[in-house]
């Protein structure tokens, strides 16, 4: 349950409550521990994303980018031309290089809320 909860970005207690409420079905392993099969967890994660963030699940939006990480700016390093912006989005650290002018226009500074919007033609996937 703890590993499934971590993958969804929730606490193990939340995951247990969802199972107890019948929101997601779990099975028992040979030791009596509750487990959620990977395919079932993936389907639940997709549905959860649709419910909580319809724009990220393909609903109409003003952007073609679908990967959005809402978080807080933790660091901004301003150079002469560019700025390095670090955002903590839940357990994820996202670092972006943008123009200094953009960083200043957006008022990016530590503590500011921000959304990292990612659109990429190359994504590396590692088995975790």
C-alpha cells in the first residue's frame, strides 16, 4: 500500500481509506498484506488525474502541452540573459532555463506559486 500511495502522491493512510471505501479494489498477498495490481493502479491514477485536473487529462485548454506540474518556486538564479528557475512540485524538482526577461515579467522568486508546463519530443523513461 505504501508503494502504491507513493506513486499516486498520497499517504498510505489515504490509500487505505480509498480501499476501505471501495474506491479502488485491493487484493491480499500470501502474507495477508493488501496490494493493488499495477494495471488497476494505473487505471485508477488516470481516473484520479481526470477528476482532479481535467485540463491535464485532455480536456480543452488554451495549451497543447499536457504535462503540468503545479508547485512553488524554490530558487531563481538570474544571469545576464537567462534565468535558472527551480520549482518543487510535490516530490518532484523541476529546473527550467528561461530568459531573464520572462522570469522578471512573471515575478518569479522563491515562494511564488508556479506551474512547470512540459512539452517534449524526447522523454527518457526509467523503470522504477
